[in-house]
C-alpha cells in the first residue's frame, strides 16, 4: 500500500518540525500496511473539550463507472485491502449505521471481536464490538438472523414514532433496542445521530446503502466519506453510492488522505 498524500495536516507539520518534508507521491514503501498503521491513518478526530460531538463517517466502494454494487452486492468490486480498511473502520467505531435494505441484500451479521483492536477499544471505553444500528420505517426484518439472535451487544433499530406497534414488539422480543428518531413512519437523520449520541455513541460509521447515505448527505449530518475507488467497470444500471433527491448546492468536501494498493484508491474526505 502506498501513501499518495500525507495522511493529515498534522503529519505534514510534524515532518516539517522534524526537519523533513511531507511524503511525496509514491514515496512510501509499496507494502501491506499493518492494522495499527491503518487505525492511526483512519483515527477519529480528537473530541473537543466538554460534551463530545458525534462524528459520522461513511465507508463506501465505487467502480470506475460509478457503480456501488454488482448484481446487488459490493463484494465483486471490493478487494482484500478494501476489506482490511472495512474491518479497521468498524473496529474504530462505536456503532455501525446501516439501512434495512442493505441488511437484507448483504446478509448482515453482528460485528465480530477483533483481538488486534481489543486493547485499544477497552482503553477508549468502547464495547468489545460496535453495535449495528438499522434504519427501518417498516421494521420488515428477519428477527431469526444472527444479527438479532447472537450479537455481543444488542442490535439497535432506528424507526419513526408511527412504526407498527406489533413490529416494534417483535423487534424488542428478539432482543433489539428500538429507538424513535422521527415523528412519522420514517427516520430523520439528525434525530438518528442525536439518538445514538444519547447512548454514548459518538464515533459513528455508516456503510449505506445508497438510499440511507443520500438521506444523510441531504440532511447535512455526514462529516466524512471514506471512499474506495475500485479499478473495475460494471456498466449496467447499478446504484451509485448515494441516491435520493439531489441537494440544492453540491456539498464540497476536502481530501484528507489518499492511499493506493493494486490499483484501488482509498480516499478520505471531510466536510470543511
């Protein structure tokens, strides 16, 4: 894996303080980074003094021609390096926010314990694994799946106040914790973030799908996008990484870092 740009402004400043210069494009060794290096490169911002502000990042993969999936799944356009980063981002997060359709399509399972990150999570006051938080208006979910029957921490479901009471009862009977984050049937993104922060979850990660990511973008609650650009072409009519109504003015994000391995580009973009 090669670093094409300095990981952060702080990295560049430190290099100057040490009498050196920030890494030039292609200067880093072409090798597989270990998990500790990836965790440092993708660390959440240090919280400000006082009550920590939630930080919501998204992790998505896209083909060269803009497809977020191939035949309904992201795996065909992913790679081993992409999955290492995927696992690292999960290991850093308090909670993983995901849409119900993505849970159904991707066969979501509970997050698993990663021994390599156990010490760091304990030191940060985090649970052994991040909770999975599903956004669902209908609660049309299979409560016999491992996501509900065998998670290490209870699965969360974010829904609206008008959700069907019998589905809410079924979710709670299955062991899930239901959080109301909207007045009607749907979920309001800002209220979803607030609800998760209210449980102490401030390091937030969303893995989509495209519809959910589009809603988060439109509501201006997304702080960061970790985007893998896969060197593949799929054609067809696959979704982009985000969908839904367009925003009135495109939201400009800043490039924080860019890594490369085997033609895959791993970019980190933050809201200014």
